[in-house]
C-alpha cells in the first residue's frame, strides 16, 4: 500500500505523520520541564522510537539485493526515516510544551501493558484474517520467508495470501518487541513479586506462541521449503489460535495489576459469598472451552476443488451447543457483578461490559454462521471474512474481560467467616 501512486498508501503515509506528531505533542505536554527545548527533546525521542520500530518493515523495500548501490540506498533510506521521524516528533513536542503541563494519570508500566495488549489484539485480528482467507500455509518456511530473512522479504512478492501471512509474522515480531520492553519496564519500576513473575510469564507465553506458530507451518525445526521436509500441523493451528487469546488475556490482567487502584490499600471492598468468586472462575473455563470449539470448527474445515470447504459438523454442533452455555454463564455472572454498588468500580462496570460483549458476540456469530452456510463457491465472500474475524476478535475481548472481572472480584470482595 505504500508504493507511490496507491491512494490508500498516500492516506496511510499522511496518517502516520499525523500520529507521530500527536505522539510528540503528548510527550511535550507530559514533559515536566517548562521549556520548549525539553518538549522538543521528548518529542524527538518519540520520533526515534517510531523510526526504530519501523525498521521491522524497511528491509521489505529492498529484499536481499546485495548490490553496493542498494546498500547505499538502504542506508540513506534509514537515515532519512530517522531524521524525518525525529523532526516531526520534535515539532509536535515543542508545540505541546507551550501549553499547560499534563500529569500522567497511570503508571508507566500500566500504560505500556495496555499498549502491549493492544498489539496482541491486532495480532489476533491479523491471525483471524489469515485463517479466514485460508492463507495459513501461504509461506511454507520459518523463520525465513521463501528463503529470505523474514525482515528482508521483498514487498514486491507480498501478494494474495502471502501478504497476510507475512504481515502476521511481522506483527508477531512487534508483539515480541513490546513484551520485551514491558518486561524491562516492570523490572525497573515495579517491586511486587507477583507483577514481576506475571511479566516474565507473559514474555514466556509470547515466545511459546511464536514457536507454536512456526511449528504449525513446518511441523519441526527446519529451514527447508520442500514439501517433503515439512509436516504442517492442524492440531497446532488450533492450539496456536486459542493460546493467542490466552496470551492477550494475560497481558490485560497484567495491565490491571500494574494500576494504582489495584495497589491502593484504601480500595473499598464488599462482602460476598464464595459463590460469586467461583462463578467468575467457571465463566473463564466455559468461555475457554467455547473458544476451543470455535478453533476446531475453523481449522478442521476440509478444502474442496471447486466449492466451499466442507464444514466439520461435529465441531459446528459442539460450538453451537457451547454458545448456549456460554451465553447463560456470561449472563449470570454479568448480572451478579452489576448488583455491586457503582463505587466498587470497576467490578459492576466490567459486569456491564461482558453483557454488552456477549450480545455483540451472539449477533456476530449468527452473521458469520449465515455467511458460511450460504457460501457456494471457492471464492471467500467479504462478509464471511469480516464477520468471522470480528467474531473471533470479540471472543478474545470477552475472555480477557472475564479474566479481569474475576481478578477484581477477588480483589474487591471478602468472604464472611461464616460463609
């Protein structure tokens, strides 16, 4: 999309510049020093970070051409990217420093945990697109891409399903960088043993998720592209898809634990029986089982030559039956959570949230089911792709929200001794 002459690419390029300027503006407003020079330096740091992250895709513009002129062009391109990003960020920072200072309302670890969770959510969406487009094996090797270093795979060859599969891999690298950064921030700014342990666990989960994604494609560790040397695993595709949603929920929980309200000893608590706590945990188990059945249905479809894939009826019935139990369990837990006073935030708010999400999820599930059933050709309808991906993404949000709800339920309630 970034190639010259493509309208979408021009719009995207302009949007990136605007977002970078806004990031610099925020840095300037958050900078405690009153001078514009300090704001400009803070904004320049934002620009430099952005340029470094964008190096994940710069290599795709050049492939693995080793001509001296290409290396010179690559060096100039990187230098220009850094200079332009720093200038835009610094300009935004200088403008932001001219107004009233803002105070950071959230700990830096909580803020970056939210950012990391957001990158994982985007990764889930790209993974859903890859599955919906039946492009999971479009790139046959790993960690290379058709023999290229993953970061140097040429943009000119990213066509069809290859584009989505390779973009999914690059998003995975972004998630890895984010998880490493969060781990460093937690080690620097947090002292709690639970927080540090969960940050390490989250990072390990990201690594395991990446390895499962690789083994799903190759079957074992190999650099070969030959079909005879590869053994793609459908079972690992199911585990990979479900595990990704667990990783997302883990980082959402980490963001909660990093927050000031969770750490505050003055947080208001209410009395509740053990029933509510157990119900919140059971909801997580029910939703996880439902996600597994959905992954089984999507990944165990059997392709056909001239028509839509053959749907596994056992998985379809399992998922449809499970949806009834998941809906009832979510309804019971959500309504029970909403009975707590509003001052006990965010417990009743999360209860309201899962009720809204489950309503959206049911509507998306019906729409996805209709589009899948009416499909008559090998061509994947846009409606099917959109609704199945949205259904999967909303399922991830529902699971993560239920995990946060259960955590707050245990944090904000106490069980009477007679219970």
